[in-house]
């Protein structure tokens, strides 16, 4: 069969014509309207998801910082927590306990602590974590002669060696005024400091430095301590609203408050109360 071909050139032209300009404009307008509608419907959920993720990141960072501080404070030597502020900077320091036990206090147990020499026997628990260079501390804070931070006199002695259940320490024998009924002693491996630096909005952890008679008065003083190991704990911290409250130390409680702020100005506040216990 022969295809039907119009002999009229005008009709043939009309039959071969595509989309007109008006139709093209209408299609563009319709697509634009549909796109605008989709944007309105999708923008809110996407924005809400982004906001939620940002808040969760702030909460997780603040919670990690508080959990880290709480874990460390749980191992603080009794009566060793001290704080100070410098402008908007907050500083909290304590002596970290590696382990603890009870000391011998009579000839029948092998080697009393307060018998005037530099060796004593420990009684419990069965395993004691102690290394040469650690400190033995007894009755911290019971009187002015029993201050583990003091240069002299103090209630800490440096561990020299250990064998079986005997510990040998350097320096003078312990002062009998530091003797107490609980017969507890603590193995301290050194001080730890948490410092909130307002200039960098950062919470720092310092360790590895030697025991100081007085708490560092500023972030700069902490940075100058010999041997210090400085680690970042959290960023975006609002130090003016981050508080280390030790007013309840008599009840063995420390209150920690931390505030973080995102780049958009959203703030997260977390609070935690830490109980300081060193039972044996």
C-alpha cells in the first residue's frame, strides 16, 4: 500500500510541527510549581532531621565528658578534690587512686606500718596493684600533718619495691598522727586535672605531672607543668556555664554541670552528681 501523503504543502507542514512555544512555557511553569511544592514538603523534614542529628551530637559529647569525669572522680583519693577558677576558666584537681588495701597494725601480722621503719605488710585484698614510683597515702586530710599535697610534712611516701605482701617505701617513716582505726592505705599514681578553657571552648584533661602543693591557678600554669599529658575531652563547651561544685564534699559528693553550644547557637546542659567512695 502507498502511504497517504498530503499534496498540500501547508497541511504537510502542520502535520510535522512539534510543541509550540506556549506549550513549552506551560510545561516549564507546571514543572516549577510541582518543584516548589515538593521543596516546601521536603524542606521541613530534612531540616528537622539535621537539627536532631546536631542536638544528638551535642548531647553525646556532653554525656561522654561527664561520664569520663565521673569515672575518674570515682577513683579520687578521699579529701583530695580541690577546685579553682580563673576568669571564666574552671579547674578541678584530685589525686588518682590506683588501688587500696588495709595495712598491718600489729606484730602478729608481720610488719606494722607505724613501727618506725620503711616497710610494712598489707592484709587485704588478695591482689594489690602497686608499682615502683607510686605513692602510699594514709589518712588523708585528718589533720595538717596528713596532707598528701603538702611538701612536708605529709602522709605520702614513694614506693620503692614490693615483694609478696610487703611494701618498702622511701623517706621518713609515717607520722603516728596519721594512724586511724580503719587501717586503710591508698596507692596513688599521681594527680589528674580537668580544666575548662573559655578561650578555646574546650574541656581538657591533664595528667602525668608531679603532685603540687597548690592547685594550678590558670590554664597557662597547667600547660607549664613538667611532664603533663594534655588530652581534649570535649569541644564547643561554654565554660561560663560549666561548673565543678564541691560544696557537698562533706557528704562525699561532687556536682558536675556542663553546657555545650552548637555553631547555630543551640545549647545543651547536662548535670551529674558523683559520689566519692573508696571502700575496702
